[in-house]
C-alpha cells in the first residue's frame, strides 16, 4: 500500500487482527481492548454501506449498479457481506431488515467482537453453566438480553462467557460488523450449531438449549463487499 495514502479503517482493523490473532497465545485484555477501540470508530460508510439511501439497487448487484455503495434501507432479507477470512480470523457484516431474526447459534471455541453500525437490535444471549445438582438438566444457560441502539460500545463474547450462544432480532434496519477468531470451520470442529430454548419453570432465568436443524425459514443472502480494499500479507493466511 502506498505510504502516502491515508490508511482506511478496515485496513487498520485487518492489521490489528493480524497482529493479535496470529500469535500462539490467546489474546489478552489489553489486546482485545485495542481491537474494541478500532471497531468503536467504524461507521457503515467505512465498509461500503449507505445506511440512509433507498433504492440504490439490489444488495447483490454489481458495484456499478449500486454506485459504489450498498443501501441499508434496501435490504429485504438478512444479508452477509464477506470482507476477509484466513485461518486466524474472519471479518464480515450482517445487514438486517426490520424484523429479521438470526436464531440462537453458537461460536464454538471462538472470540467474537461485534460493532452495531446503525439501527437497533434485540440481543438475547446465553452461556453454558455447570450442572447445579443431579436433578438439573445438564445443559442450562444463564440468560442475558438487551436492546442495542447505535451508536453503542463494541461487544465481545468469549468461548465460555459473554453470551456465546445468542440470537439477533432487528428492531429497525441495522448492520453488525463482526470479527471472529478463529473462524467457523466444519473440518476443524467449529461448525455453527442452532438451538431451541426450553424454559425451566423451577429456575427462572435459566433454560435448556436443544440442538436443532438449520431453520427452514432462515435465508441469508450474500452481497459483495464495496468498501475500501484490504491489502493483506501474502505470507500470513
């Protein structure tokens, strides 16, 4: 990359993730905080999304058809914008129409940083907890639920804390920029698993989560990334 050019936010994020997640050790608090700070200044335009304009073409259209931006208000179904993926981490954006729901799913062995770029979303999340006693179900979770409205702080979930199993329901059109480390991989034992929740009447605030098939009504479309190019090292991923 030309050193005279101003570095884009997405390039800064990529380089920060590359530095932190290429190490053998798990990232520490200071490193995660540094990445949170980088994500904290992102806006939709930094990843090629116009959150306000309407009717700039289909989200899956070519850059020329969309005049270089994806219009957030045009998104009619959950749409994923793939930005970067390597063996260490992945970067992408989920765009939601109002009412769009991504059902309960997990992030096995993963750390995830999420930045709500615009709009508002209802998040319901669980963490696995230890068996309370012999009469308790072996898979119970402590619930956390909240409404996030942009601008807000970047959230972080960890393999065993922070709401590793969660769902999103868009209250308005919205978009979430995600960094996952390591990324999903069926081959390496990190598949995405979906769940149904069963309340426990004797334990308010706890539920049993049952694995379920991919919901038939879940549709996630793909869209091209129209933001600034990432200049990735050839010897890294």
